[in-house]
C-alpha cells in the first residue's frame, strides 16, 4: 500500500487497486516499484496491491482451490480487500478503482459485474470474459472441459453477471491479440450495449496481447485522463508528462 503524501485520516481519498489474480501468480513483491506511484501519492490517491488465497503465496493448498473454479475465490478475496478499505473513514466510498491486464482484465470485468456492489470503476486490459473462449492448454488444466464442468464455466464467466453491471468500466484490447482473442471483449461489449449501460472501449489496431509500443503513450494518457476524471474529478494538469 502506498499512502497519499501528507496522509490525513480526517480526509477521504480514492483508491487504485492493481491486481493480476491468476493462479500461482502473486502481485505483492518485496521490490521497489519505481517513482510513478509517487506522482499519484502526491495527487492524493491510495494505491494498493493484494493477493488472493490461490495466488501461490499460500502454497499448493491455496492454488488447488482454483481447480474447476476460476473466478470464485479471487473475487471473494478482492472484494474483502475493497470492503476493508471502504469501511475506513479516510477512503472515499464511491471511488474504488480496480485495474489489471489479461487475467487481471478478467478480474476487473468480473469485479464490475459479479461484485458491482463493491467496485466503482475498472480499467481492464485484454480481458478473458468466458473461459470457453480461451485456449485449452491453459483453461482445461484448471477447469477441465466445458462438458465435464459446465457449472464451473458458467460461474466463472463475466457474461453470466452482466445484468449486475454498474459504475464505469474501460476496456482495452488489441485487434490482433493471439493470446486472449478479441472475441472475449466483443461478447462483453455486445452484452453491455444490449443493456444500454455506459462503458468505455478502446481497440488498438495492429496490437497483440501487449499493445504496440507506438500506442503506449496514448494508452497511458487515457489512463491518466480516466483517473483524473473519475477519481480526482478535475482536469489533467496542462504540464503533465
């Protein structure tokens, strides 16, 4: 956790919650994360990372919980983190943002649908939205086949929970992504537009699972714009670099 500069418990601060969420893939590391977080600390934003019980930080017993059950325990644990923060008097109750890419994009979309009563904003990069759409090498290792585990696939799909969606979700995807195929995002877009709910969408032409380097500056500026618009409720400073 990175506290805002000159943290004052009598004030309320928005939260950026950065996650990945995949099995045996923790986010919390005992390493220096660079200086970018200091910028947002100076702007009065709390920055958080946390790991769920199947992240690998808790051994094989934790990871085994994800077998046939992707999406279940992760969103329970991430929601618990969000609720803990929202119970604090120094956290803005309607400004909790979750963000991640790939599996983290999946978690973000699931947070904004299945756990929409907890999370307020999301920025999802290249999200899996339904495990039937992902490759068998990875998916069936964890979920078995759709025929053998129909309930697990249904419960783990973002598309199952789109009726719950609220807040503002931004989705980004490369149109040549050969890892998480674009149809994942297209099916979620189709479901959200059918429900006439607001969201943001950015397709990066010529980009695969990692966006083309030439698109990175634009993508970063749009993330900054999103943070200022929804968390800080003020324009991006003209001198921002």
